[in-house]
């Protein structure tokens, strides 16, 4: 099993969510996060320019079977990509085990 963490633009959430649901993964965790990579956003307010140090983004977390990782990555990239700087990042981490609290099922059956 793998955990996929995707940092995306908030306005791309519906597109990414729909793409993941189309592949059969309706369950996900969403968190509002702030941060930046190499880019900084410059905005104007009342004629003054200022740099926004931390940008608002969303983090999507899903746990998938090893065999489904590439199609989930394709779904996320396809839904999140605008072609502009700041589209986000995806991280893939190994998951040792999972347990469904309600039933006590473990491993692949828990996801």
C-alpha cells in the first residue's frame, strides 16, 4: 500500500476529486495548508505591490493499493495541472499497515 499526498490549488479540488472518484477512490482526506515552493506571489492592494510569503493550498491524502498508484497519479496530475508555476507537488510514501476501526479489518481489506 502507498499513501499519496498531493498539494494542489484550491480551485482544482473539484476536478481532482471527480477524477479520483471516476477511478473508484471516493475516499480522501482534505486539509487546508499554507506554504510555498520556489515561487512567491506578488499581489497589488491599493496601488501597492506586496509579496505573499505563504500561498493557500489544499493537501489531499489517499491510501491506495500498489497496483493503483500510477492511475491515481495520472488522475491527480490531470485534474490539478494548469501549466502555471505553483500547480503543486505529489509525494508517495509506503504504508506499512492499515486498520478499519469499525470492523478491525487490517491490510488491504481496511482500505
